C-alpha cells in the first residue's frame, strides 16, 4: 500500500510537470528542455527555506514559485524572441547550468550529497506525515494546476498563445503583445513546475541534483509529446504511462537501474517514431509539423 | 609571464578540443540546417567503441582508434539514413528533426549505460600523461597531440570543402538544395556524406577526450552543448567558422577559469550563449534557421 501510494505521489508530481510544460510546448509551440531545472529550483528553494526557517508548505511553495519565475525571466528575457530551435537550445543550456550550479555550489546546495533531513511540512496546522497525506495534497495540487492551466488555455490569453504557434507575425499585426504573452506563459509554466518541486522536496525529505538532470527534462517533454501536446489530458496520460512503466518492469523482476534505462530507451526511441507515424501523440489533435512548422 | 603562457596554452588546448567539436557539428549543420542533437550520441558511441576495442578486446591503439572513428562515421551515417531521411521525406521542419534527434540521443545513451555501466571508465596510453614544457607553459603529450590533430583536421576540412568534389557538393547542397537538385546533385547522398565526415571528426574529439578525462554514458551532453554553442558563435553558415567559434569558447572559458573556480566552466559556456543570443537575436530569428525545409 505504502509502495502504491509512493507511485501515486510520483505520478502526481510528473503530471503537474507535464501539464505545466504543455502550457508553453503544446499551446505556444515553445519546446523547452529546462522544465526539470525549474522543478529543481522549486525543490531546492523549498528545502532550503524549510531547513533554515520554519515556514509551512504553502509559504515554501510561494517562495519556490517566485524563485522559479525570477529564474525563468533569465531565460525568457534573452531567448523568448528567438526561433523555436534557438529557444530550445537556450533552455538546454540553462538546464545544464542549473544542474552544474546545484552540483557545485556546495555551500548552499550541499553539492552532490544534496540536502538531507528536510523537516516535515504542515498546511494550516495539518502535519503531513504518511504517504497518504502527500498523495492527498498532491491530488489537490494536481487538480488545481490542471484547472489553472485549463483556465489559461481557454481564456483570450490561451488564444493568443495558439495564434503565436500558428503565425506569430500575424498575431503581432493584430496588435497582440506576443512577446509579453510568451514571457508570461513561460513564467507561469516554470512556477507550476516549481510547485511540484515543493511537493517532491517534502515528500522525499531528501533531495540531490540527480533528480533534476537534462534527462528528466527530456522525460517530461516526452510525456507531453508522446501523450499528445496541446491537450492537457494527453500529457497527463503520458506522465502516468512513463512513471508506471519502470515500476511494472520492476514487478517482472528487472532491477531498478535496468528498468530506468529501459524506460529511457523506450521514450527515446518513441520520440522519432511518434513524430513520424503519430505526430498527434496518443490522444492529441494536431500534428507536430502543423504546430512547429517553420513557415 | 608564465601565467600568460600557461593561460594561452590552456586556451589553445581547450579551444582545439572545442573547435574540433564545433567543426564536426558545423559540417553537418551547414548541409542540413537543423541541430543534430544525436551528435552527442555519436560522440559517446565513438568513445565507448575505442574503450571496447582497446581496453576490453586488447586491440592495439593504432588499430583500435581508427576503428572507433570508423564506427562513429558509420553510426552517424546510419542515424541520418534510418532516422532523419524518412522524416525529411515527410517534409519535417528543423524543430521536428531536432526533437527526433533528441530521442535518438537519450535512447542510445540508455543502451550504452546498460552495456557498459553508468560509471566512469578509463582509457590509458603509455606516455600520454608525460609533461611537456614550452615557453614556460606546462601541458601533457596528449594535450599537444590534441592541438596538432585539431589544427590538422581543420586544415584538411577547409581544403576538402573548397577543393574537392565532395566538399563542393556539400557546400552546394547546404546553400541551396533545390538548385543543387536541378544541377543533378543527389542531395540525400551528399547529406549522408556530411554526416559521416562530421561524425568521424566527432569520433576523433571523443577518443581524445576519453584518453584525457575518461568516459561515461552522459559525456555527450556537455560535448553537445559545446558543439552547439561553437556553431552558434561561429556563424551557422560556414562549417569552418564553428571551429573558430569553439576556439573562442575555449579561450574565454580558460580566462574565466583563471578568475573563477574551475567548476564554473560550464556556466561560462552558457553565459556566452545567452549573451550572443541576446545581442544578435535577428540572426537566429527565421533567416538561416528556417531554410531547411
């Protein structure tokens, strides 16, 4: 039971990550490889605050989200105007740098040995202890993230995002502030990823840089693209499938490390295959090329 | 005085490795106009091929290293032939190809991780670590080999691109695939040739790095970042420009490492990328980047 609840929390975390990435990747066509970095920034910000202060879950989450927004502006201020490939490269570089900082800034982040002993969190006096508590909080958090992203997607703001994906110059010619909208969407996406970081830091009570690597960013992007970008429930399904896959492999007797590698092999190989034969993803509506086509 | 000499030597050594990486990716970018992220996989495969031939099978290094480079060339051409060519035929945009190449990269890395284990492996060559002193700077024999090989391969690539038939074909396809087709040039074969050549160069860089700092399955990511930044710095139109992009990167990084602790080297590479993207956004918006389709 404890084991199942553990998997449920991990699914909730990755579902939040995938749905929040879909806001920029699926709606605006801005593919980002830095989502694990924002997840990590959120986790470290929460953990550091919990270790050096005595604030509760919600305070940590707000601080984590604010930190991630500040970091996202570092990327978007320089790169959001760029052509899709260059934006992706900028986020790729940012991801490697954040990992490097987490791994090397030993005085603050603990370096490779990470931050152990993150104290328990409480929400309005409710002390989170068991996996069940975290699964409940995670479910609530996932529901809120889903609704927030859905609200954004269905608002005029979301329409501008989709217009950007279709033809940014045309959207601009209609007087839309496309750069501002993209910056806002990227910040919102980073902030929601950081909120998953808060859940992760308190749930595992120990964090180290290996949970926030470029491979994790590729994994989250794969959940979005394989599940079906631009649909919100597609990335949700992608997260469920790709989180449960190694657990199922472990059930049939494959070691944890090999299961992780097999998952990486499967989603890596699936990306080109999905793009070639089912560009809509498992449940998606419109194809990659219709969405990301250069011109 | 010695500090300056050492700094120049370090810059040259780092720049030669980075230049070679930039050149290898630049050659492919110039004909295909998309960022081939699986180049990082080709690089890692080459390093592990050398490790498998020399350390595991006991092959002589003089035979093992060229074989590893040949494996890189074949693998690069295969990635193009089986991975990208079918997508190109479906009219895939550069960003689509990039995502596919990212998938190929992580899949190959997973295979290597299963086959060789996730940890660091080492390759040794007797005498490679022997110290050399020149003009007050100290470095190793391997590092001087890196500088010489890198400069030689740059010159060879430059001459081949401008004076050989294959080189001229690559430039023709790179500058205008449709026009090249009108003149009867088979673009797909030329593209595959550029993948083989660029991958062989990446293989050289990988084997040198394997002897210098060892190998691990994740080694391709930072090499890829360096190669991509070198291409962006050196200009995306001329493959040899990426060599100088990489060289510049090496010098700036070493000067930075002189001021900052060495573990911030990666941060310096990214800072250069960001500054460049920030200063010259027009070059990276549409234009050359969207010409591949």
